[in-house]
């Protein structure tokens, strides 16, 4: 499945949590239920699997492949499925990219290598090597708050010359720098920060890769449609309605995955809100906060 050139991965995607059973084993049935709901009921054009919110740091290569195959079989005929394959090891990232391509992924998400803090020429070499390992379109993930290294403007412009590198998921928050990148390259931008979704769309982003999309995808779709139609008043209304969800789900205590799993469990989409260490499951107090937000928004009755 492909999207148009301006929106190579669609408009509204969620970085999907990876469901685990209570014993922390992979819950593929839960993943299929969640993915099907997001696509068929909550207006998602696509899903990102094994990203940060998918707890990719604590899932094995075999689990990543099993998850990808299960979700593609369930919704891959009607949604863009992007596989997170970025690590801080170029050879390992290439292996994951090749594995994802064989499993049928529609695209790849490649995060900036973390901990190593590679200089900019090394970043470009890493991205180019991973992108060149398959024929799949690649979205670079710029999130210096987690990786320790930002992708500079010149590096992004240079990366955009690679045939397979077509987009950026931005959680760096430099809207003006991104405007320059968009003006100098063909790279599509996706908001990777739910707090800035409206700002990114107003600056020309193609869409969003969300975490609050767990339960709020229809709100995001309406925001994107409003911006597309030039109705910024309506877009601001949708943004305002999403503020409590963003504050609650994306708080520092949640790190996204913790409370996003609480959302999915409260909606009956997954059986357990279990996360793997070093994260801790959402407490009953946190679940109550999430429930209040869902009820107030009319998502949970």
C-alpha cells in the first residue's frame, strides 16, 4: 500500500504500543485487535511498529518480526505499516531493515543512533547505509532528547538526496529549521511531538505520528482536515480538545508507552497494560487520570 508523494506515509499515524501479556510475553492477539481498531474505527492511515512507544529497546528481533507480520496480515491492505528499525549499531539496523522488508513492511523508521553520539558525517553515512539496504521508503527520526544528538539542517538536506529517504519524523521542535529543510529538499515532515501537532501542520508538515492517537485518532484526523481546508479556527478547536490528553498521556511519568497502554486497556483493546523493565506499569492512580481524560472527551462511556 502506498500514499501520495506529499504524504508518503499518510496523514494520521500512531506509534503503536506493543502489547504484552501479564507475564511480559508478546501478545500478538492484542496487537491485532489494537491495530484493527486504530485503522478501522479511529481513522488511522498508518501505524508505526517497534518505535519508542512500542518499547523497541526491550523487544527481540524475532518479536519485532512476529509483531510486524501479524499486523500486516491484519491491516496491511488498508494502512501503511512502518517498521522501526533504528538502533545504535549500523549493522544491526541494516539487519532489521532487511528483516522488515522481507516481512512486508511498507516503510522504515530510522532513529538517530543513541548513546554513541556520532558526528554529522557519521549520521549521514549511517542513514544512507540503512536506507540503501532495501527498496523501502525511509523516514528519519530526529529526537535529540532521547538520542543525545540532533540531525543538523545540512545533514537532513543531504540525506534528502538519497532516493529512499523521503521523510522526517521530528521531535526536535525547531519549526523554523524544519521550514528551511522543507524549502530546500523534497523531504516530507511528520510531527513526532503531540504537543506541537498543530504547529507542525501549520508549518507545512504532511501529518502526525502520534502517541495520543491511541484513542484520539479521530480528533487528529479532524485537525488535519481542518488545516488542509484552511479552517484554522476549527483546527485550534481540535487542538484545544486534545490538550488534556496530551498532558496526561505524554507526561514525564508516562514516557508515552506507560499511559498509552492504559488507554488501550481501558478501551478494551488489550488485556494488560504491562510494560517491560526498566519501565513500570501504570499505577491505579495513573489509570484513573487516563480514564477521566477519556470520559471527558467522550471516548470512553
